[in-house]
């Protein structure tokens, strides 16, 4: 068969989610993936006796079977929930900032987290309770807006969600300034900023508050067998539902008919496949700039795409260590090591190569003791580059440059935690922006899609999602989508675009 | 609590209500300029990892009793952007794969690079081919100057890493296994690598040495050649024993080995006797070959590539990749030793065997029944779904 109801470009989280949703409705679907495995960043790789997680630090939104989070519910609807074994994380993070004098562990759970803030400030618990109440209202308001399909009753909004409306335009820093909490409390509440990768002046407070609420009330999990387990669970589901996935099959052109409607795709080897509907799980820069003939791209698509700001470019050091976490003295799963607690300063210093001011580091064995052979452990350290610094690295300097950055990150981690790991490195792999660009094709090696900007944040994108699409038959979902980056967001965005595509198909049928 | 930032009544909500209009206005004001989707990062990623590149044999030079050095040049019509322009930059110690149709078969084999990274920038990439096996015999006997092949990009992790490895590499090699170390020694000579290397090379006779030791009398490189079947001045005689090795091990030494499995077993034992830290030993993995079985059985193998289906016989003593190659199916493969995952494939049904020492699959691959056909033997009729080879 050379004709499908829907073709999905890219088997990343968004693409996999979209394909399952389409197939669930009995429509035919082909996923074309340029790599030889599914998942995009949701993958893993083996070096020697270690299997490294490629990207995931913690998965938020799963919750427990008794108290499921929104992503668990979504996975159940898609039919993949039973295929995945989750491990619940104990603590949220261990924050270390020598310059600020911070060194503390924060637990999950509203009450436990609030109480833990008493060690930072005598009224810590009170502030955090108040903050989480505000977050809850924001979360509830968002849920209400979703239930009303983006058309909430203004009277209900004013009555039930006044704080949501009042802080709706503000950045994280503006909102915290208005809240007036002590610096140490604000700094602690800001710790997760790097998961969204925009500094406090740009990042939408609503978005951040919603995420914080979810983390501290639902906790976080990791899949037992790395995120490759998630991707294969989706692939299995797609096969169960009769869908097709073709690997090593890069789409090089989205084809449109005389009316400008999508009519198919062309693969790298020249083969063309018909479909009236394409869901692209890739960057709009690539979709409009490369995959479509320029005359088929409406002017406003160019304007919108040029308006976006590319977000954080990834850099990760993967270490297989020939000593156990216990022998090293590492007790925690998730470390944030910050030169400063000021996200704007961190963001600024991440523009250049040479000063890794922030790292999010995972010692996987502290979540899953069986993840590597006895007497060993897996550590991976991630940072972001907030500008295109790696574009000026030449091929002959490339390998040395990446080792220099990695060595610096390792040394900083050792200093912050008082451990020696460099003597026990049995395996090392380093992913740079080039690596992410290689596997997923994102401009500049960004791993975070489009950055949350003051006027391009979560709620803005959700409200304008129909206005932001231009080519009939084409929808774009995943990490560049309306829900921004992150594992749960990219799955949800893909599923949302599939839902909209199903609606398009239904309209066509009428 | 009531959230309030502005002292002007209603101002906070008013600002929130204006967000959409403001965003719309900002988009209106943005130029509809052509989109830039490729940057230096993307170009470097492509240059380092071009996938398959078309190359042609430029020259063949016998360099020992059983090894031939083959020089490759980029051929017209190769992959983008390297094709016809230059070879991808690589790390000393890496290998490439060569693929082509030979008779009814479609064959693909990994070969270590002799050239240093900078040498290859000059437009010629040299590999070492040992006279054994069907493809190497084809390259040595049948392929000629101008024969075109698909080259898979430089790959592999058998390289010195300044963070992981110590500053002195004790390089132990036998036969054509010296190849990655030739590349490393050249890299040290040209200054693109900065570690020290001592090569301990085992060969049968002087006639079996595929390089000129005189080429590497440079700072940072030491060399000991051990002949097993000949005594000659300037050469050691016998085997690579603990006594010999301990002369070259200092506190700053990591061991790299490349050669036949029998050499690995022997040297591992010797290093163990010396109390050498096993986590500081790295060995290049050899291809997974045929296995011994009590009775050779033929099974039916069904192979899906996209929407094409192939039916063929597969013997239980041969890997699935061998069976597919013989049947002329263009099956993707890179390392042939189970470790790189390039041939990652889905098992639709059927039983199979993978030796645990060759099993580098991810944990989830085992859970969801995926295999690397280069290290998998059939144990029943099988149906598999493999990725297309797409140069």
C-alpha cells in the first residue's frame, strides 16, 4: 500500500504519541524515521558493560496507579501504560551552590517539601504552602480552560481563578518579585528552571508554576529500562494497531497539491507516499525551511518561525564508573550544581564554551541500583548552551573541545560533592550540540525546541494553536509544539495534533 | 492570598488579556525572511557523520605476506556533503565499513583506518585488508583501481580518550590488528594526538609485519616487535608475556589490544598475573563468526524491509546477517560484533541464540524482542523486520 490516512514524520515522542492516537481511531498511519531506532532523544546506548540513558533525568506526570498523573492517564488511553515499568524517585533534588552557600536535599510531596524549606528560612513552610496553593489554582485553571476547549466562561474565571488571571502575563522573576518571598526560598523554588531552559525574565510564570506543582504533588519516575523502553513500548503498540514504522527513511519533501493541501511525502531514496495528512514531529524551521517548496510556505509561517527563539542546545557527559555510588559517597539521584542561583546570570554564562555555570547530574544507581553491574555506577551530567557557541568549533578542534568541557563538568561535580570519580571512569561518552543535531536534525543542536519567551509561552501558544498553522493537511507536534519541551509535553503535543488531524479527516469526510 | 503585582486596579488582569494580541502583533512585525535551518553545528555534524559515502579504490599496495594496504578516494555521486569533496574527519583508531555487491551477494565489512585524521584530509584514506574471508579476498583479488564501493562513516570507540584513559597507552597488537595503532602513531607524529604510546606487536616473521617500524621513530612512540617464528636482531622472540609487558607498564598506563581472540585470552591472563587494573584494558572487538553446532540445520528466514518481503534459508551455525548477505539482501550492518546497534531489528517471531559475550543489546531490546542480526543465530524459522539500507 502506498497511501495512508496519515503520515507521521519522525518517531520522536510526539510522533509516536501521534501515531498511536491516529491508529486508535482505526485510521492507517505510517511513521517515517530517519534514524534506525524510535524515540528521538528518548533512547539509550550501550558502551561496554553500561547502558546509558540518553536524555531523561526524571519523568514527571506519571504519578502512581492509585494517584495517576496526567501522562499516565494519557498512556493508558494510548494503550502503552501496561508495557512500561516505572521506578518512583524518592527525592526531588540535591541543590549545591557554593557561591550561595546552598547544599540541601528536597523531597517530593507537598507537605514534605514545604517542611523542608524550614531548614532554609524560619517561615519557609508558610511561604511554600502559599506558593503551592497559587500553583494549584493555576493548574486547576488550566484544566478548566482545557475542558472548555479553550473557551472558558469569563465569569467562572474571575470567580474561581482570579490569581491565575492576575499573574497570567508575568515572567517567573516578575511573579516572584510580586510575591516578595525571601531570596533563599525564591532560589530554591527556582531550582527546576533548567528543565525549561529559559531564564526567569523570559519564562512564563504560569508554565513554571504548573510544572512545579506537578513535580511536588505527583513526584517523578523513570522507566526501568531507560527511555528506550518508552519508545519501544510505543513502537510495539503501533504494530499491534496495524501501523507501520519505517526506519532509515528520512522524509526530504512534504508534497502539496495545486490547492496547497498536503498530498504526500517524498523519502530520501525518491520514493513517494500519498497522504492527505502529515504530522511533523520536527522543527518548524526544518518543515518550512527545508521540507517544503518555498512557494508552498505562506508568508505568515515564515514570520512566525522567524519570531521563535531556538532553545537550549544540549551537552551531556555519560560516565560508566568502576565504583559503586555507595563507595563514592553519592546518595542522591538528582543533583543540581549551580554557580549562582540567579537563572539570568546562569543563562548568560551558558552562551559561551568554557564556563559551565550549571549542571544537572544524575547518579542513576540511586534510583535503580540494578542499572549497572555490581560495584559500578552510572553518572550523567547535563548542561545547556544558550547560544550557538558550538557553531564556531571546527572539526579539528571538536574532539578536544568536548573533552575540555566534560573535564570541567566532572571537576565541578567532584568539588561540589567532595567525591573522586575521575580515577574510576571506565566508559565515557560525550554528547554535544553536534550529536543532538546529528541524531535529530534540530537547528544548532537544540534539545528544547523553541524557548519559552515572554510572548511565546505556554498559554499563548495553546490559545493560538489554530492560528499558528498554515498549510492544510499539515500539523506540527512534539518538542516544538504548543506545550513546549519535555517528555510529557512532547507526547501530549503529538497526541493533540493527532486529535486535531482526526477532526480534519472527519470534516473532509462530511 | 490574592496575587497582585501592579498597584493600578485591574492592571494585572488587563496585561494578561492583552498577551495574545501582543504576540500577534510581534509576529506581524517579524520579517518573512527565508528560514535558516542549518548552522555550523549542523554542518559539522554532517561532515563528521555523513552516513554512506561513495568511494573508489585508488591504489593497492601489498605490505606484508598476508596484508594489502588499500587507498580510497571519494568518488563522484557520493553522499552529501563529503562525496567528491573530502573524507569525514575522524579519531585515530576508528574503522569504516565497505559495502558492495559481489556476485549474488551483498557484502559489507568493517576495516580499521591506517591513515591519521589529518592525512585523510589530503583526499586519500588508507585501510588494511588481511587476506582472509570472502570480502577481503574480493577486495584484494577482484576489485581494481576505480572499483566503487559504499563507505560507511568512521565509527568506533577504540580511541584514546583524555578523560577516560591514562596518558600512556600500551598498545598490544597481532596481525592486521596493528592498524588502529598505526593511525594513532601517525596522529602522535603529526601532533593531532598528545598521548604516549608503546606498541608491542606480535608477528610470525619479519615478512608478516605490514608496516615499517622506522616510520615511527618519533617522540612519544616506543615499539617492540615480538616474532614467534623467527629470531632476528632488533626483535624480541617468543610471545607477549607478563615479563615482557611489565617492562612497559608504569602508573600512568592504559592497555589497548587489537588482534585475534586467542591473543586477548592469553594477554588478559598475563595482565591479571601482573595485577593490572582490568578496567584500564580496552580491546577492539572482532567480528562474530560462525559458531560450532552439533548438527547444521537450515531454517526459513522471512525478512521485512519496509513493505518488501524476502524469503531465504538461514543456517543455525551462521549469523542472520551472513544468511541475508548471501541471499543478496542489502541488510544494514556496521561493526559485525554485536556492539554498535546499527543493524537493530525487530523479531516478529522465531527463536534465536546470542552468545552473552556478543550481546550488547539494550535492556529494553531484550524485553521487546529486538536483536542485532550481526550477532544472532537462528534456532527456528524466523521472521524479522530490518531497517532499510539507505545510502
